[in-house]
């Protein structure tokens, strides 16, 4: 082999190495870039009354009186068709008063809530039947990074996004005699599949119908890094 051949091979190897490193850097930058994230889910919700629970929001004391777990189906950016489970703990400042807002409660706790065999909006026996298996298959924790996972979006490809509502932002407000709106902000604190280790922030809003537990909606818009 001539010196020229050796030099040519060495130059080619260097060029290939440079191209590989450049491609890797571009891929890393792409993965670490903030991307828009939008969610729209038609949901249903249930009521699980609980013993009075102290809740502190922005330094003010309230009383948690019921969990409002639920689920739904819709779509999300980067995920396609999705399903959802969520679990807020509603709070108020006086017995019999309407809810003032909610704080996060773990999705992982929902299977432990009692089925009271009462009419809607109380939990029915089949409402959350798939959830224990989902918790196991996606390894859904009660919390991550010291934040309670109170909502899970997932698709049939094994991808999931975990969100944690931020206490003290947003609240509830009446749209009509039966329709109650809500809004707030949540952190994206990981997930599964291509969203493992994901982070981000979303603003969410929606409504629920106090006269029809199967009429509710959840929307969110923000950004995600994954």
C-alpha cells in the first residue's frame, strides 16, 4: 500500500468520524428542543367522597372533601390517539360549599377507592377495571421528582406522558347551573416509551357537567422536551 493510499484511507476515516459526531450532535439537539404539546380529550368523571382532608393552597387552609377521578379518549401532539386517566382532590372552605379548586392526587391510588354501588356520579364497578393492569404495565408511580402524578396520557404503542398539577394555579368557575369550568397549570414529569425522561409545562382547561358524569372535557397546551 502506498503512502497516498494510507493517507486517503486515514482522511476518509476522519471524515466519517466527523460526520458521525455531527449527526449525533444534531440528534441530541433535536431531542433536547422544546416542542409544542397539545391535548384534547373527551372525558368522564366520578366522585369518591373522602374524610375531610387538610389542604393548603398559597398559604391558606382549605378542606379536601372528594376525589374526582376519571378517564377519557382523544388525541395529543406527538402521540396520536390517546387515552387518559386523572385524579384531582377537590377542596372548599366550608361544608356544603361548592368546590374552589383541586390539588393533585395520585392516579395510582384510584383502584383503592371504594365502589359504593350507588348511582352516578359515584364510582361504578367497571369504571376503572383496566387501570390496575395499566399501572403495572407502564409502571405508573404515585410521584416523580417529588411531584404527584395525577394525570396519565398513553397510546397503544406503549408511550405515556405523566403530568403533575401545580398547586395554587387556576381553579373552578361556573359556566351555567350545571356546567363547571376549571383551569390550571401542570408540569410534565416523565413518561414511558419515547417520553421516558420527558419534561415540560402545560396550561390546561376544561369543564364537567354536574348533571351528567359522562360529559366532561380536558384540553391542554404547552411544550415538551423528550
